[in-house]
C-alpha cells in the first residue's frame, strides 16, 4: 500500500510518459511533485479540521457520496484547478498530463485515509483498494489520450464515447468501496474489482494505443 503509488509513479514517469501522452520526464516529475505537495496539504487540513475516523451511516447513497467527495471529487478538483490556472499550456495538454499530479497526490492521500479512517486494515484496504485507485489514475491517463483530434473525424466519435467512459471509471472505485464497507456479498465487490482492474490496465491502454496509431 505504501509503496504502490511511488513505485508506479516512477515507472509511469520513466516509461509510459514517452508512450501515448509523451510529456518529457522532467515535466512528469514536476507535476508528480506538486501532486505530493497538494496531497500533503489536503491530509494536513483533514487531520486538523475533521474527524479522521470513518463511521458507517448504513445508507448506501450517503456513504457513497461521503466517500466520493472525500476520496475522489475533492482530490480531482484540488489537482485540476492549479494545473488549469497556473500553467499556460493548452487545456487539452493539461488534461492529458493531469494523471501525473494524481499519482503524486494519491501517493500521500491514499495511505493516510486508509490508516486514519479505518481501525482495522483488512485485505481489501491493503491490497484491492490501492490497486483500484491506481486503476483510476491509469484510466484518466488513457481516457484523456482518446481526446486527441483526428483528421478522419474519428476524434468526435471518440469524444462521445470518452465522456460516459470517464464517468463510469470515475465513480466505480467508490461504488466498490461502499459495497465492501457496508458488508455486501464479497462476490459482488470482488467481481466488480476484477472487471475494473482489467478495464483500467488492459482494455483502456489498448484503446489509447489504437487511437494514437490513427494519428500516425
């Protein structure tokens, strides 16, 4: 859990950064560093101003909204707004490099939330939850790669597909965590986890590479 995101970020910056989205290594490391800073600030504010312990409310909707806001929505806003405001590159380039900030952010935020908000560290929290969050970052990386324009007109079609695909991949980890936290049948969240991981690390990279080949 503690080394997953740092190790993945190192591999991501050195290998994948020259694949679909191709920012240089220094840009990837710089954005990941700012993600670390933002993640540390977010965790510090959470520890000072909010109760870290996570109490179940036994309402799927309320639990889902609580987890989604704290673990996904606020982090995405905190990472995207500075990138959109402070840098002069095109907005499309900012979207395509957004995943690097997320890698740095979740390297700090995810271990903090798991250790502070849960009194018992189950196998789901130690192994499955980090991989789901890594899958979310990886999905963002590949989904935004599909937004590249195409002279053949396929770019518009990909854009139409990208929006619902992003929504599904954005909310799915929280849906799975909520099901686990409220004691749903293990087969449900286990199967959903396997499907999500497969889409994140296998299906979406193939789609992104296929989209890149159409531009060559």
